[in-house]
C-alpha cells in the first residue's frame, strides 16, 4: 500500500492518523517495559538470588543494544521507521511475556538482551517520528501529553498489580504474559488499521556526527550515565535495604505515575514558556539534591519514607527530559533527525554499558558512594545546560555560537 503523506493524513478518521499512532505506541511500550521493571527487583532476588553485582551485570547487558542503537541507521535503509517501530515493540512484548520462564542468571541475561533490542530500537525511531511529525510550535505540549498517555497506561497496569497480586496470589509468569500480550495486541491494531505515513523530510541514511551538535551529544552522554544509576540502584535499594514487596514497590511506582500524569503536560507548557535552558537547569539542580539525599540514607541511616519520597521526586524531574528533545528539534536540520536520534542513543548508552557493572561492585562496599557519583554527574549536566542559548536554532546552538565563525558545510 502506498504511504500516506502527512498533509493527506489530516483527512483520515482520528483512529487512523499519525498522532493516534504516536499515542498508541506511547501506551504499548510501558505496558511491557514498566511492568517488567516493577517486578524485576523482586523477581531476581527471589528467583535468582541476585546481589548488587548481579543486578549491575544484568543492566549492563540490558544497555548493550542501546549502545548499538546507531545500527538503526543501517536498518532504515531497508525498513521504514514506522515499520521498525512495530517490529521493535513486538519484540519487546514477546520478550516480556516469556521473562518468568528464565529464572536464572544466564536465562535472564538472554531474555533481557532480546527485550532490550526491542525497547532501544523502538525508542530511537519513536523519538525520530515524534520530532518529524509534531510541529515545532506544539512539540513541547504534545510530548507532555504523550508522556502522560504512557503514564496512564502504566497506571492501569500498576493498579491491577496492586489490587490483584496478593488477593489472587498472582505469579510472575502470569503478570509478564498478560503485559507482553497487551503490547502485542496494540501492535496488531497499529499494523492492520493505521497506514504507513511519509516523512515530510527524507532522512539521511548514514552516520551523522556534526560538530555543531556537540552540546546535545554531551547532554545525552551525561543523561544516560546519571539515569542509569537511578534505574539500576534506586528500586533495588528499596527491596534490598527496606524489604519492599512487589505490591509495595508497585504502589511507589503508582504514586510516581499519578504525579507524572498530572505534571507531564504542565511540564511541557513550562518548557514552552521558559525555554529548554531554564527547564533543564531546574531539573539538574533538583537531581543534585535528590542524589545527595539518597547518599544520606546510607551514610546517616535515614529511613524508608525518605527513600520513597526521593524515588517519586526523581521520576518527576526526569519528565523534564523532554526539554532535551525539543532543544535538538530546534537546532537540527530536518533530514538529520533520524540518524542523529540513533547516534544520540548510542552516546546516551556509552556510560550505561559499563557503569552498572562497575558500580555494582562499588555498591557492595559503599552504596552511598554510588549516589554521590550520580550527584556529581547531575552537577556536570547543570553546567552543560547553562550553555544552551535562550532561543536555540540552527547557527545558534550554544551560548558560544555568536563568538564562533560559521561552521563549513558538513
């Protein structure tokens, strides 16, 4: 079937339009990934007897496909980005559904690697499609709504877990099968009902690394390193140190989701109103504080309540990451979006490949030091964010651009 142009797509019924596809994908991904994450720390401790070093290695393996996200550039030579998004979501759904069938270190590494290829390749092309299909003047607000939609889908999943886990004595296998299956059902709808859409700008299908995007690359690197520490160790801490059960961890995530559902659209408006530099500076000041307090839990014996508050607060700050997307949208050549999204994902995961394993061993000696390192990374991110100009655009990518001669064509 011939692809439909974005201009012609406006005449399609709402359930077949590009924005509908973006929202359905935003819902389908967290149904699998968020459920997998909610159960993971309890599952690996109960079924595979993981310690801090083991969970570090698991997440190192999980991030390997993110490091190779640049391979998307080669794949889209042969497969449309929209098609690749569907394939990747299907892979994530299948891997999630079978996770509980592999309750061992080797088995979990294997199934995690498969699901991670699906997750990271989906995220790469999804970001590309969002930035290509959403108009610049509405992108921050629409990205906020897409985040809220994903949070709402995860909210439904988490409420179901909290209400049924103990009541019906659910198994890990049952919950993983249901969540993965729901993702696959949404993928089937997207493939069978929604047409393929033409990109308004043909994407460069080669490796793109441009000097003028250096600040975006640096922010992506620091974001990946900092976020990885939280993803790997914050939830693990709540289970290992404070003995949180599956439904208790899920309740914590539930509070986070409700906060993001309410605040994500607001944060989108905040970015639009105050600009990317101010939004990211606020985020990084908050994260420095949060990670420093995390360290205090171990150094000063602060309790589980503070850990829970920090967990929720951290996730709310991470919602401001949409500012990094819109910063790039404003400075990028339209044809660079897909290849640069792939390169950015690889840069984002350079530290993520080795940090979990290395810090997993440090965790065995000093968990507080792990969070102190994260606070330092957030501080570096703050310094970088202050280099973003008030009105970023091509030729004005950083506050230093006005003092530099125009770069030659790349």
